[in-house]
């Protein structure tokens, strides 16, 4: 429980960091900061927040599932949250935190993770 709380607070601290430092982050670092708590270090939907979630986060290593999802839907899910693409309301909106270029970069990164590039 303490580890989970630490992860949540660490994520919040990074979320509130000055935007100039976020702009300098690599896309993998962006994923590590904003996505790994739910999607996991292995990118397979087994992050530290999973026990507290009613819906398991998407497995980004699943080539079939990820390959069936168009890039524009991934972009919209990241920018506007899960509800915008008829997925879980637990997927937060990141459009107010991440730039459009960072979100596009995350979509490309997810294609590398799933080995299902389009």
C-alpha cells in the first residue's frame, strides 16, 4: 500500500513539474511518468494502480488488440481520455498536460511497444 501511494504521489509530483522540463522529455520518459502507473513497467496493463481499478488497463504489448486500434483513436484516447473513445472513464485526459507532439509521439511509441506499427 505504501508503495502504491508513493507511486501515486510521485506521479502527481511529476505531473505538476514545470512544463519546460516536460518538453525536454523523451517519449519513453513521458510514458514512464504518465502511463506506467496503470499500464505497467512491462507495458502489459499490470501497473501498481491495477488493484485499485475496476477495469484492467490496456495491454500495450498485445499486437492484436493494439493493431486493431487506429492511430487516431489512440491519439484521442490519450488526449481526451477513455470516455472519448467509449473505453474506461478511469483513463484520464492528458491533453491539458501533454502537447500534441508528445501525444503523437506516444502513439508512435505504442506502435513500437506492440510491434504492430502502421
